[in-house]
């Protein structure tokens, strides 16, 4: 558990530049946006290093940022259990430290054999996002759930389509 918290803390520090750390924790003012982002899946560093899990979770997804604090997302990827998964959800990130948005993605996933026999299940995953002009990154801190889902830190690179 302590090791997982250290890794999560390092991920947060990697997203926040030295000057941003000097900034205060702020609430983001909601305002409309119209941005579409495309991603190629995830790369996951798993907490259970002895499980021979797949960390290269390639796929295709999209995110429509309709607000400064919210966006919807959907996609498909090759998961940690080496099976295909689909996902759909909504990011809600009402806080920031410097340029890094802080919140969670709430949604559903399928394709994990040990979780509801591969069927859909709900998930709430803490996330950090950083976007600069036409490139961005989402960092998700995925909790371990019994022996059904393996926790880790997932990094998702994204490009703004328009």
C-alpha cells in the first residue's frame, strides 16, 4: 500500500511543474468548450509487478471536452488481462494545481474476465489531466479490486483533433 501511494505521488509530481507547485489549489470556473481529443490507448504501470500483466494497453479512444470542468470519453483498448475492453465515461475535474486538472472519471468498462465474467461494470477512477495547445495527457490512478482488477497508474497521451 505504501509503495502504491509513493508511485501515485510521483505521478502527480511528474504532472505538475516546479512553478506550478508554488501555485495554490484552485477551483476551476465552469465555462463551455468545444474540443475533441483522440488517444491511442494507455500505458499502465501495475502495482502487482509479479502478475505478468500487460502494461501496453493500445487502443483508440476519443474525448469531447464540452466544459472547462467536464468531458465525455469512449474507446476500446487491449487491457491488462490481454483481452479487449470498451469504456465510456465522464471526466469531472473541478480543481487544479497550476495547469493540472484534478478530479475523476466516472463510467463503465467491460472485457475483464474476472470482473462480472467480462461484462460491464461501473468505475470511479481518480485522474489528473494536463493539456497544452494540441497535446495532452491523462493520468489515472487505478485502485486494485480484490483479485479481479489490478491497480496501477495509467498514462494516456492525447492529441487535439479540433
